[in-house]
C-alpha cells in the first residue's frame, strides 16, 4: 500500500479519470438528491477546478484503494477572511481493509504539518472513526454552513475539523448564532 500526495495541477488525466469513477459511484446518489446545481461542482473533468487541491491517493501495485482531497477554501466569518482546507471526497474502495485509515492519517498529518484548519462533513455514523483519527466532531453544526439557498450540505451530517493556527472553528463554536457562508455547496 502506497500513499501518493499530488497537487491537482500535477494530477495525470488518466489518474483523475479513475478517481472520478470511484467518487461518482460512491457519491452520485446523494449529489442527485440535493440539486442539479450541486453536481456542477463535482467531477474531475475540469482540471482548472481542482488545480489547487491536494489529492491523497492510496494504491497498491494495480489499483486505487482510497482517495480524498483537501480543497483550499476562502471564506469570511465575523468580518475576517479565513483560508481553510476543505476535507473532501474521502472514499475507501473496500471497507475494513485499513485503506480509509491510511488515507485519513495522511490527510490529518498534512493538516497538522501545515497548521491549517481543515473542515469537512460526515454522516454521524462515521464520526467515531474520524474522532479516533484525531479530528474534532461538532454535532448539530452543519446547518450553520450555508451556501446560497442550500442550508448545510443537504443531509444531517456532523462537522469534522482540525483547528489550525487561525482557530477558525473556535470562532465558529464561540458564536453560535452566526452563519458561516461558504463559497461552494460542498467541498
């Protein structure tokens, strides 16, 4: 098992296509249930859209076992601009084999190394896994992350995060009546 970390602009198109197939097979139903506008932001067929993302790819000699990414996000909260990393599209092709663990360990290590705040969303059933991997979990917070007419990310999800040196999530938690306006429907 090998972990590759690749900046999006350096991601070979063939590898992007393989990752895209995995992500679409895993996420398409939930994307379609939210809105056609939502799907416009997904897919790796536009290299410019993910050029600055950091991809984490777990492979063996023959295939992709897990993939995910950190997406740079700029947002304003309480009159301050924050530059955070969105924890996005985390998928292990097979469950229970340690591929997801290896992926999340690499993502978490990058957040700690860069001292950047990382924020993502997960089903409540997945929260114990992320918590075990070093992420903080905030329940009942997703409805405060708003993109245009979408409230939250369209599901009842938990917010997972690692606080960076900017302490963005501490500010969010300290101001429970404030909405976090996000620039994309989900990262």
